[in-house]
C-alpha cells in the first residue's frame, strides 16, 4: 500500500504550533507595549536640562529615534497580527498549508516563521 501524502497537520502537531505562537505573541505584545510606552514618554532620557547649544541636535536626534521606534512598533504590530491570523488557521485546521501549492509547509520553516503561509518552494518562485 502506498503512503498518501499528508494534507494537514494532526491536532497534536497543531497544538504544538499553537503553544509556540502563543509564546511568541506574549513576548511580541510585551515588546510592542514597551515601544509604545517609550513613544509616549519621550523625555525619559533626562536631556531636558542640556544647554541650548545642543538643543537642535537633540531635537533632530529625538525625531529620528521616534521615527525608528514608530517603525519598530508598526513592524511589531504587523507581526502580532500575522501571529493572530495563524492562530485562526490553527482553529480552522488550515495552518501550515501553503497558499500557493496547497502542500504542507515544512515543520522547520514553521518553527522559524510560525506565521508563514508559503512553503519555501512557493517563496523562492516569488523571489
């Protein structure tokens, strides 16, 4: 009897991925909160009493830093959204199935990128 190719991950495998994703979500949300907190508290580095000569440099630097933090926060938010979408796919039992090829995405790839929706094969074709 020939072995049929697996079309989806088992419930226990899905549970394993769910735990991995929940762990990543927890740390991602903490990081996101920390980034947004530093955005809402810009003078936490104690430079308000610096002499006027450095003020314009400080302002430029602070603006750049704020932009970088904003970008990091936006990236973190997108990552959180992707992880949450992956949880929905786990509930629907469609998690780990490549949206291009319909084949299972390798476990190693999902462990590294738990929100992946493309197999390496499909990703390389895009590239």
